[in-house]
C-alpha cells in the first residue's frame, strides 16, 4: 500500500494543490495528516475545504500545535508576538465549517496509534514527550518508541528519515527490533532552505520511503496574505526558511 504522509500545510492552497496532484500521479491509496493544516498562511478555510474534497481515504488526521492554540485560544507558547497575532487573526477568520471540521473530524490529542498491514504505527505532531511543541530529533532518547514499527511526526518543518535498532529477544532478527522514523517536512511552509512543497510516500509492501518535493506558484499564494499580519510569513516562503 502506498501512503502519503503530510504535515504542516499551514493554510497554503497552492502548495497543497501541487501535493495533491503529485499524490494522484503516484498512485497513493491512503493519506496521513500530521497537523497544522491551518495558520501562518492566508487560506486556512480553503485548505480544510480541499481536505474535505479528497477522494483518497485519510487514515488519521491529528491536531498540531496551531489547531490546539487556535481552538483553545491559548497563544502563550508561541515564540514571537507576530506568531501570536497571526494565530488570533486565523481564529477570527475561521468559518463555521472549519471550526466544526477541526473539532469533529480531527483527533485533538495530537497523537494517534494505528495498524497498517500488521505494522504498528504512531502518528504524532511533535513527540511523545510533548505532542504539540517538541519535535523528534535524531539525537533524542528513543526508548519510548520501541513498540512501533513506524513513527510519523511533523512540527519541525525539517524532513527526516532514519532507523533506530533496539535490543530484543528475537533470534531470527539477530535480537534486534527496528523502528522507522519519518518526518515528511512541511507542505506549506518549508524551513530547510528549500521553498518547494514537501511530503513523503511510504510503500508498506516494499518499505520504500520517498521524500518528495513539488513546485508551486509561490508568488500567487503570497498575494493572498492580508496586510493585517506580519509580512515575515509571506516573505519566508520565497526561500524556505
């Protein structure tokens, strides 16, 4: 089964459209959404409408820190005033449809366990240590993730794929157990010095992981930003920072 892993769309319709087109071209059968579909971009309502219109089934769809902050109207954990102000602006712009979708169609704990083809998976926006605000890094203590075959996470906007091997009583596997960690990067607001929209595809049959980048019309998306929000969030799209 081919599964598309998406995170951090951040209200960017042009980026999301390019990813949806790529997903369809690649024969994806299921989608995982890792949160932050809203905020920091000008089109949160439209992104939600696009998600609702997808024909490919969504395995899980979890809140990110932006859904959590905006829905609870708790903005103190944002690192800057401009971030807090944008989140307040987004809250005021959300339609009744968007509010209902976030409340009723997304998992509000920011974390979800599920099985794919007998593989135990964990989807988390941040990490087990902090579901919303702390991203998984390759220098972390990974002991909490041993039970899973795959761990999908977002939040950092920095793509990664690595494997961790644990000691286990499994002689056939030379007493090792493997967990694969995948962060697809950000669809709508990349921060790895690459402005292209980014996501990942997992082929559960072969174990192949494809980290994919797609071009989109950045300038056209930038035209949608309101003068009421800091221009930083518009300008950063050009360089992927």
